[in-house]
C-alpha cells in the first residue's frame, strides 16, 4: 500500500503542471460572453443521482460537448476548492487553501480581473457566501481561504459589475478592522441590497449601477431549508451583464452546496442541491441559445464524498452511499455549449479551462505569466 502511494506521488510530481495540452484546431467561432458554472463537489455520481431523481431529465443533457478534467492541486492528489478554483481562474496549479495565488504565493491575474481590464462586464453568483473559496479565487489574492475579511476587501479593488451570495457580515461594521465595506461600495457607486428576490430584481431591472446583493448575513441556507435564489440570480445576472458592456461579459455561477451536502453524506440534500444547480444551468443555457454569442461551460472543482449508487430496496430504486466525508481524486466532467464549445472535448487538466477561456475571449497575453 505504501508503495502504491509512493508511486502516485512520484507520478504527480512528474506531471504537476499537466501534460502539454493536445493542440487544438482554431475555434470555429469566438464567443463574446462566457458563463462558467462550477458545481462544487459535482462528480458523475452527483449528476446521475440528480438525473434519476428528476425522471431522467437534466439541462446538462442539452450540452453537445463533454470532456473530463484532472483535478489534483500542485502538491496533493486531492484538491480543495480554493486550489481547484484558482486553477480555473488563473490557470495555475497551487497549494490547497490558496486564493488567487501561485504555489510560490504570488498573486496571479484572474480571468475575471483580465476580462474587466479588457472592458468586459464581470459578475460572480454563488449559493455560498461571496467570500467563500470558489468565488473568492476569481477576485482575491489571499494566502489562506479562511481570511474572509481580507477576501471581502478585494471586492473594493475591482470594478466587478455584480456579485450575489451570502456573507454580508464580512462587508459590515462587524468586521474586526471597523471598516464598513458596504458603505465603501456605495461610495464607489454600487447599489448594495439584501435578502429579498424582489430587491435582486430591482437591482438588475431598474438600476444601471453595479450592485452587490446579499442573500444572508452568514452562509445561505440549503435548498431543503428554503434557499431558492440561485436560478433566478443566474437569469437576472445574464440579463444585467449583457447590457453593461458592448464588448461582452464574464460570469461565474457556483452551485456551492452540492459539496456541503456530500461532506455531510446526505443523499437527498445532495440531490436537491444538484437539481437547483441544474436549474441555474438551464437559465444560462436559455440565455445563450437566445443570444448566440455566449459560451456556457459547466464543470466541477472536484468530486466530494466518494459518492456511489447501489441497488436500492427494489430493482427500480437506488441507494446512495458515501465512502468519505472529504473530497476525492476522481476526474470530473466538463460540459460546453456555444461558440468555442468544441474546444472542451477530451481529457485534460483543470488549468486548461483557464487557458481555453483566455484564448476564446482573446484576452491579451500577460507577459508576467
Ligand atoms: Mg465552493
Ligand atoms: Zn468541500
């Protein structure tokens, strides 16, 4: 057993930057907008469970291109969500816990920051707090994911057009440094709004200002406990961003709590989070089908729970089992729709998601990288 472990770690060291990506033909078309949807902890089994629980129907089935990605981080075969999201946002494998930093702890320019510099509108939508590892990795550069107050302060350093999620407490006078980031955001021209879906609709429909909408002071509820904003937020965010810049937009939408349900080894909760995320995917697809210039990519940072589906009480039912309360090393799927989608077929590294998005948005190559 020890030998097998050693063999694996040698393998990872040798390939920690991934194989060189197989050369792809030039894209058939370039997208103007990219919507990247991340299902935190969403492996094939989570998708399968959601599909059978929903009469064999998922929006994911409407994607013409599928691929697989390797999720390991720089030093671990099993990634955490910070390193997993930094691979997508910056294109580098980093250490577990790192938010927007290279393995040497240097800030790496994120795809969202670069899109913004290039004149695109940008947004982040999540069903966790907005300062949680996955969204944080697109906007902040912090040594450890637990520094939520530091992460919140990075929202003041960008011109992000919208962000939606929980975690309002990190933006209020509850902060240990007495800064009130909500006031600072307002002074910058943001609408800062909270808690009701009607307020979110107002932000996107009647205002032309950038906005922050908070769903909760702390972490948002799970779907089974009444959280329902993610699909609406996905739809409203696309409708808002498309009118914010003629150059296009970059939007990341996260289904954050698939991971949490799997950490807790709760099958029914996992299914409900999966279906909520699939509904958000449906909204992104609907927008992209109508718009024609939008690439939609759905993937996951890693699988959680070592979830498997075994025969249930009778032939027509399934029993959900978990083999761990942490993440696993399994490959996870990628789905793509829209201009450039064909670039996402095959099997490659999670960092290539960044490389492909960067190339498809035709962002300037950063000399420092
Ligand atoms: Mg997450
Ligand atoms: Zn997790």
